[in-house]
């Protein structure tokens, strides 16, 4: 039984020197108590957007920062 061409694994391009994979994060900050929460970026996030409820005081948080960090390779 042969595998259809679309189902075969596609070769991955080689990693170029100097290219680093990044993880993108969003920081949500509570305007009432100052609690900051770091979470993975989600499509649709933008600065000043309302976030989740604060885990400390229950007020609505605001997204204050979106940034990227290099991914950590685990052994």
C-alpha cells in the first residue's frame, strides 16, 4: 500500500545560522493592585486591551506589554 504524496512528510528547511526561535508573551497588569501576570501570547492580543480578572483582587486587568524571548532548549 503506497502513501499518497500529500500525506508524506515534507522535508524541513535547514536552520540558518543566527536564526533563533522565539516564544511570545503577554503581560497583563491590574490597574488597581499592580499585580502582573505573564502568559503566552494569543492572536488578538494588543496593548491596552482588557485582560482576565486579577487573581489577587478580582478587577479586570489591562495588557501592558507584548514581547518575545528566545526558546530554551531542553535536554
